[in-house]
């Protein structure tokens, strides 16, 4: 069961409630409330028969709290093979490790963290690590990346993210952090 109840105080007195994730089942339930603030409180193993573990456009904050999502696996023909199918709006994904993942799709976009970053989004990835990852688009119509499959946005920041021992393959476009970027407006910023 997902726990809610940790309350933080933000500037200007706004209260933010965090939902605690402790199991793979808790993680999958994020799709029922895509705009919340989540914190991972344990290492978990996940796999998917649907392409993405969290389907839909995530619009919240996900704090991995230094924990690992291990064994992310998908092999099929769905679009957006990733932990999050896509992200939209002002989104932060931080302090998260993904290891030992294998994402194979014959459709668009494969990546460990997000299949796509949608238009008009401002996304921050901070302290994110990807180890021993294998992303493949066997008959890819689009792109494969380690962090994100496709960026179509107004600004993304990547701060202190590390990619180690990853294998990417595709019939389309391949990129180290991003498979493809069609950035309009604000630039992509990569630091540290």
C-alpha cells in the first residue's frame, strides 16, 4: 500500500505532500496520479509487459532518494519503452539509479528514464545514474537514448548524471544521453 503523509514546507508557505514508494507495485501505481511528489524508500525490481512501467505523461517530482530500480525489462512492440513513458510540464527526476535494464522495442523511443519529453516541458534530471543498460530498437522507427529517447521541449537540465557500461542499438537515431533532440526555445543544459 502506498503511504502518504510526509509533509514538507516550501517557500511562500506552500505545503507539499510526498507519497512514499517501497515496492514495484507502489511504483506502478504512479500512473494513477501522474502529478504528485514521490519518494523511493527502497531498492526495487520492475519489469513491464506494456512498454513503460509508468504509462502516460508524468508531471510531478520523483526523488529516488539514492535507491535503485533494478531489472527494468521490456521486449515487445509498444512505443516509449522506459521507466516513464513520457514527461510533460515542470518535472524533476532526481537521486535515482537504474541498473541492469534491458528495453527492446520495434516502435518509437527506448531509454532507461523516459521515452519522451513532450513539447513545452521544463525537465530537470539531477544525480541520476544508469549502469549496465541495454536499449534496443530492433526495427526502430525513431530513436534510442540512455536517459531519454526523444526530447521535444523548451528546456531540460541534466546535472550530475552518470552513464556507465551501456549498450545502445537502433535502425534509427542513437544518442548517448538522448536519442534525439528537437529543442525549440531554451537550450539543453548539461552540468558536471
